[in-house]
C-alpha cells in the first residue's frame, strides 16, 4: 500500500491507486482532476521510507507532471528510489529534518507556457526550505550528503612519496636560502606587503558592447587598506577557495625572490595545506613542442629534484590535487597570448601536449582539478586572456622609506658603514626614490660597497647608475680584479649585441653559441644567471635593467645601427604603435641617457673612442620635434624621464615650453621616481613664468608625492583622488603648516567632475561634510576652511557615468552632494537607470541648483510618476536652458505634467522627449504648451506611439517641433 503524509493539504480528499495503475485525487466537487500514470513499484522492506506527498508551490517539469491544475497546489508522489530522467536528486526520500530538493521548489518550465502563466497568477507564498523538525525525534536521514566542512579522507602516502617530499624540502632549503649577491634569505630578506587588487567591469554610456575588464587603479588610501601579509596569500575572505592567484609587480620589485621565500616557508612547514610545490620558470620552457605530459611538466621541467619513483608519486598527486601548489614564474615571457586558453589539455596521464595546453588545462581545471596555481608576472598586457578567471589578484608592493633603511642596515653589517651609506642615499633624492624598487636598492648598495676610497657621490640618473654598476660587475669578474681597459676584458660588444637580440625577441636568453669565456665572465660577474632543469641548463640575463642597458649600448655604439634605427627603435614616438611594455620604457631612458653621457671614467664599459655625434644629433632633433600636448599620459611620463636622463637644461626648458597648460597623468601609475622626475622638471617652470593645472586622478600617487607636487609654485590647480586630497590636508594640518594647507585647499579642483568609478562618488559626501562643518574629520575648526571648500563652490560640470550596474546604488550619495554644488551648470545623468524613485529624489534637490543650465536625464527608465515629481521642481530652476528626457517610459500623463510647467520655464530653449511612450494625446498637449513658450528653439518628441499623420500635422503648425 502507499501512504500519504498525515497532514496532507488535500482537504479530506483521499488519494488512491486504481487497478489500472493510475494515481487519482478525487473529491465530491471535482472528479479526476489530476491523473498521473503510475506503475506499481516494489515497496521498501520493513523499516524503509514510505511514499510521501510533498506540496510544491510552482509547477514541475513536463516529464513529471503532464497536466497542472491552475488553481490548486501541485502534488508529487516521491519514491525513495532514483528519479529519472535528469540529475539525481538528494535526498531522495524527504523525512523529518531534511531539506526539500531545489528541483521541487523552483520552476524550470519555459517562460510563456500555460503552467508558467498559471503559476504567475497564484499569490506569492513565502516558503521555508527547511522541513519542520519535531522536538525529540531521534530519526536521522541517512541519505543526506556529507557536510561541506567535512574534510575528505585521504589515502595515506606511501613511504616513497613521503621520502620524496622530504627530499624536495631539503633541496628547497638549500637552493632558496640565498638571494642575489650571496645574501642569506633569513638574514637579509625584507618583507614587503601584498596589495589586493580589484577587477573593474566598465559600464556606462561609453562602454563597449562587450564588457571590458581591467585592474582598478587604487588610491594611496585604498592601497593602505588593501595591504596583506605573505601569510595571507592563499587565505580567502569568502567561502570560495583561492585556486588561482596572480602575483603582479614591475621589474625588480622582487617577485622571484618572494616566490623563493614562499618555497622556503613551505619547506619549513609554514604552508601545511600543500604536500607538493612545483616551481616552473617560463623563461626556460619551450612553448612550441607538443611532447609533454602533465607528469613530465611537473617532474622534468620544474625545479624539483629528480624523482626515482615518479609513477608512484604522480599517482598520489592525482589522488589529492587540492594539496598541490604549482607556481609559474615569469609568466610574461609567454610571447603569444592569443588562444592561450583554447585547446586545453584534457588527460592527466599519457597524452602529449604543448606547455600552453597543459597550463590551460590546469588553469581551467580540466586536469588536476582542485590544485592551486600561482602566476607571477609584470602587470602590462599579459593577463588579458586569463584576467576574468583569476580568483585573486595581488600586487607586490615596493619598499617604503622605512624598508629602505632596514634593507640598507641589513646589507652593511658594519654599523659605521650603515649610517654613512644611508646618509649618501638620502642626500641624492632621485636615487632614494629609485630605492623603492628592491632591485635598484640592492644595486645602489652594491655601488656604495665597491666605491673607491675617494668617496665619489652617487649618480644622478638611472643611466649613470647602471653604467657604473655594470662596469664594476665586469671589473670584479676579471682575474686579478683588473681594469676593463686591459686586454683581459671580455668581449663587451658581443655581450651588448646578445642583450639587444634578446630585447628584440622579447626574451632574456643568452645566446648559447657565444664563447665559453664570455659566458663564464657573464656568470661570474652576475650579469648572467644559470637556470637548470632535469632536461637542460640555460643562461639568461639576470635582470631587465642590466640587459636593457647593454642592449642600449649596442644601439648607441655599434656601427651596424645607424641613427634612424636608434630613433625608430627606442625613442618616445609621437604616433600610436603597439606598446612593448616596461622593457621598452627602460631602453628608451638608457638610449637617451647614453647619447648624452659625459666622458666615461676609466674602466667604464662605455667606449669614449667611438664617435656617436650623428646619433646624438638625431636624438636631439627628435626631442625638439616632440609635441607633448599630443601624447597620452603614459607616453608623456616617459618623455619626462627621457628628458631627465639627458641631464641637459636646454631639453628641460624645451619640454616646459611645449607642455600644454592642462597636464594629465590620469591612469599612469606613478611610483616615487616618477614623482621626483615630474617635480624636478616642473620646478624650472617658475623661471619661465609658466603655470599648469595637473590631473593626478587614478595615478595612486603617494600622499608624500602629492604634497611635493601640490607645493610647486607653477601648479595653479590639481585634481587628485578625493580621499587622498583630504589625507594631504590632514597631514599639513597636523604639521601646523597652515600656509601650505590653505594653498592645497585653494588649488584643489573637481571641475569638470566625471564619475566613472564607484570610488569617485564614495568620497564626495566626506568632502561635503568638511565644506559644511569647515573642519577636517579629526580636528576642530580649521581657519583655512573658513570659507568652505572652493572646489565644491566652483564645480560647474558633473557627469555621472556609473551605468546601470552601479548607478542606482550610488545615486543617493550624489543626491547628498548636489545641494552644496551651488555653481553647477551642467548635470549629466544619462544611462544610470535611476527610475521614478531616483527622479523623485532629484526633484527634492533641484531647487538648490540655481545656476543649472543643462540637465540630461536620458535613458533612465523614468515614467509618469517620476515626471510628475520632476515637473514641479523644474519650474523652480530659472536658468535651465536644455532638458533631455530622451528614451524613458513617459506616457500621456507624464507628457501632460510637462506641458503644464513648460510655460513657466522661461529660459528653456531645448526639450528632448524623443522615444518615450506617450501617444498623440500627450504630443498634442506638449505642442499646445509650446505656443506659450516664445523662448523655446526646439522640441523633439518623435516616438513610435504617435501616428505619423498627427506628428506631421503638429510639425506643420510649429516648425520648432522636430523628429530625429
């Protein structure tokens, strides 16, 4: 027999199973309403689950219910056996304390079906997905799936696997304990912070059809909030695990050293979640051949030692993939990113693939699903293919001023040398700013360590710094510590040519066909480093700066490279072309610095006997032809660096003469050395009586750098992140620098204000509070604010372009700000979907915008209710000249409300209400109102709801009525 729930809501109607094998629910009122084909099934043995009725508030899929009663709840007879077709539903037999399967509570019928319409006609019901649990009922559902928090039981690792792990950890401790220059990792490593980066989905009226994703450029205050420690690298704030992590950082910031430190942590037991760590370096991987399996990738191409029983270890790896960490260092060395995630590897065993296919399979969880992947790369143009699928984006921050002091003290063990070295570094401000890059900090300390006893000062340019350091490296590599001018010197031109060939091919590989003596000298000097896997050993240039200096030296000194090639390859170009990344930027600086380098010292790799006058003249002519006003911010910044590297006053004056009055570095991420170069050159503008407005929005400029730039006499106004600007004011106030505080408040501008990102709006209410209260957040009355914030008082143009995704959410914050914008003339709110509620909020503040001339509310889903509220407020704006309500959902009632107030808007010249929903009735009312508006120049009101004949008649009556 089949039994029903004791509390079946069938209102006394008895379900029966007929002899014909059908299930029938009958009553006196309705007969045979629901009839389901039924084939008697073997009932469970004693003690098993019985058949039960479950009420469902939505219709079920057609395979389960053929006919649905449109006015009554739906019932289904559930068997404890497997239900097919479709995915298995767990638990199969609902009992006390179990959860109703989502398949039985969610409609999956096609939209527009009769069942869907019937469901929509039913009143909405709030349903608790948990079944009621009777108190004291000891019954448990043995079919429930295991708890999500319950850890999967692992097979115990065989002894050969345990031995291999111990062997790998031992090798890692031996290899990773030393940093460049022979310094110990434990004694000399300085921990730098990680910064959590975010992805930006572009939206708004200027967004492409396909959403473009990119990294959000954080302000200085946001970067401080987003700091993480190394121990938090794989920690997740939400329930989703971090299975793919990208470690971003510019050249020299220490990505490879950080990975060494991470591997050492694992070997020391600090990463217990991973049994295995495999490190692969893309510098030495052959991406073209299709003869690698996953096993070969992990055991033959990684830096792990050879495994004697790789089959057993690999089998264990496949059984616990979530305990495997695979690190891909130097990911930016992939030349061809097209199709990177296409054709992923599917089989983890014997099939042969390319390295790119194996990476794609790992990254997309086609093979070894559950493993964790860490990618280290430079941030420029290398993550476009994988950006959307990365779980966590982390940037490796550089050295802070405190880190520079700490590193210097660790480098020089002699306490007497520590103070002297730090004093010299701080005395040369440009070099101190370079030291925020850990590699350049090490380079500077190396130069100080090996300076002659005469105590020469530090160089003032990047070119001179690397000329001295590279020359010193080669000099120390010569037997007997001889001079480079002697016959013992290596073949420097050949070394430079090798560097240039690598630059052209976008790799760091040293030509294996070079002489053994040259390669040996390069390795001994530290200019080259050797990478070794179980398959082969390769030599590469140690860092980007050394390779690019040698490559630039080849361009400048080789007779094979004429002046046209120098200008074409390495100087900032006026026209747009494909950006070659950070390496291109550094070469440009070195070439410019080398052609204008003063006579080299004895022992320098720069050969003074080579005549480079023609090349110098060509570069000089190119710099003179440059038009800075036509350069995008990133290239303008590079031009500043190239001019600085010349170390010539005439080029600085020429640059300042040709600079536009409105300087923009918006979107160019500024590091301390960038800020120093900009300040250094702009200081000379005062003598030329030139002033500039500078846009520092989206540059993540540190507050210390912002303070330095804003303090320049030639800067008459600046625009920076609002939170950072407030932070600058607080720093100046705390230091009792009231004069510079007053100037910083007066120079700050927001006009024109274009809100395209969330943070553009989020910090505005805080600025308004400062304006109203005339004090900073953490202080009492500030005299410099006795007249408020001039930037708010003088703001005339505001464009709110957050789009449908963020616009409705952040619109209330804008409403909070608008009453303080007493000079606002242009308010553009197009495509933000504020709706009637947003229109009502806006109507409450329009009375404060006495100077408003243009209001754009196009495509905001505003209907009659919103227009009714707006119409009353619009009449209170005496200066309004242009109003756009294009592309909303205004019907006849809304058009009538507009028509009523139209004569009261004395200065209105243009009204655009095209593509709304009003008919000829609303159009006629607007046309009649237009007759009383002598100042109106145009009324655009065409839409598909107005009969063409009526529209033509209205247009003939008044030529100010327009269509498209």
